[in-house]
C-alpha cells in the first residue's frame, strides 16, 4: 500500500456517510459520485489509483461501487477503514429499503412514496448521463478505446451478449494490443504481500460469511427458511458478475416460481424500490428476504420474521464483498508494474463506458416511457419504447435535473431534493 493521506478516521467517515446517503443512480451514478468526492474534490486517490481499482472491482462478483468504496476506505485506514466505508455505503439504503418493506407488507403500495421516487428517478437519469460524460473523458484516451466502448454498447443493448463475455473480450483485446508501458502508467515500488496473510484473510472472512447460516442450521434445523435464504443468496453473491442486472431474472424466477417467497408483482415492486433508493441495486435481496420471512409460517408470518430474513439476506450478500476486497486489494497496485495486464484493464475500463451507456439507455427507457416492447429478430434482442407512452412529467424533470447538474452545477443533494419534491407534487396533483 502506498502512503496514505493524513486524513482522520472521523473525516473519512463523514465523507463516506455522505456518499452512502447520495448514492442514487446505480453503479454509473455511484462511481461518478465517488470520483467527484475522492479524486476531484479531495485528492485522496489519484486518477490512476481510482481507475485501477475500478477495473479490479469490475472483475469481481457483487456490486462494484460498494467494493470500490470499500477499497477506498482500506487505502485510507486499512481494514477498519474498508469496513467503515463499505458499511456506510450500504446501510443508508438498506435502512430505507427495510422501512419501506415493512410498510409495504402491512399497507400495500404507498402512492406518496412512489411519487417521491418518480421525481428521484428523473434526477438519477441525469446523474447517470453526467457519469457517462465524465467516465468517457477519463477512460477513452486511445483511438481503439473508443472502438471497444462502442462495441461493448452494441453488444449489450442490441445483441444482449452476456456482460462477462463483453468484459472478457475487452480484456483480451487490451492485453494483445498493449506493448511496453501504457502512456499513463509509471513503475511503482510495491510491498510484497505474504501469502500467509492472504490465506488468513480468506479464512477469516469465509468464517464470518457462513457463521449465521451454520448457527441457524445447528440451533434449529438445516431446512429452516433462514438457511435456505442464506445459501441461495450466498450462491448469488458468487455469480453476480456485472452487477445485479446480470442475475435479476434468475433471482426473480427462483424466488417467485421455485421457492414461493413472494409474488411476481411484489418482485417487480421490490426492484422498483431498490432502483430508486440509495445504495446498490442488489439491495433488492433485502426486500425479497423480508417478504419471504413475513409470509413464512415457520417464522410466524410476522414483521419479526421478515426482519430476521432480511438480515440474513443482507449478511450473505455483502460479507463476500469484504472478502474479495480485503484479500485482493493489496495486489491492485502491482498492476502498474504489469504493462500488458494494465493494458487489459484499461480496455476493460473503456468497455465500462459502453456498459454505462447501456445502463443509461435502459434506465432512461424505463423512466421516460410507460410501455416498452421487446424486439427479437435473428441475433438482435433489444428493448424499444412505445413512443406514444412517453411520460411528459418525467421528461420535464429529467431536463430540469440535467440543467441543474450539467449547466448550473447545483450539486447532487439539491438536485435530488428538488426533483423529489416536484415528483411528490406531481403525484398529489394526479
């Protein structure tokens, strides 16, 4: 680990708490927010360090933005800093999702809350657009990087090629294309990492990860709902490459059709809730866990049962993220001394521009239009809007939030607040 800035733990905690509370917009908006807070406004990470860590996190299963925050905290204050940053990134959104899950289970749909989130969605779309512009300027510094970014977008949006395949092809291309040291990297002195330290870290976090499942299995019985939830979401935590979108269809099918933990409309509502609250989209697992516990007779079909199940889902979803980062973070700086590998990760960063563009378009279609159609012709498999279903209010809020962010530089907090209030007013007017 290179020298860390002289930053107090309290100051770092305040900044990461702010990031956690403002982390709307999915990975695109979250990555842009962290770049603004940690690279532009506070030089806690260099541009190279940030992009190198982002490349690494993109290759890991799980929410890359949460893992990037964990890495940044680790760089500043070691393991306790990583824990602080990762938890503060997740907990604000988790608390909101839990509160709304309880209200949802008791009262059903909440029109006012939906109206507020309607306004937030429009602002989030502007945040994602801002992120796309910023990441493009940082990542596309070679002509063939532009080709990779465009190809990644087309592969994802038009042909629905799996995200891991897109990333793998980009990485291989960058590895082959790189000769010598990339122009934006210089050799660094890095401290060797003892293998025993890495093995110890892995063992400790594996124990932390699976302890709640083992305790429930031994204290109650192996087929208990909490055990089933723990094992199911542990499996998802290992295969969630490319963010939550990569496994949402599988998770929804298993949770609704195979396990009967909730209904299909409830699953859709849970996804909408997770999309419009701060924190990673994978927080939808908390909603699924809560509804499973709330509905299960084995947990007395109560709020208490829902809380226990939601806690288990959260634990096994995010404990693995700390394992990946604490085991792998000490090796990230070595990438600067590996030109071909650095070139591969640079190409992956370029493909991330295409990924963010795909997410921006996907999110924009769902925010701005009421109805979408699926076009499947030969190799083409893409989503397209029904133009007559355009939501004029959403378009207006998006234009307003774009002006506030890109032209007036009003800031995230003010933009989100204005759009939330206007969204609520729109809902009340009807």
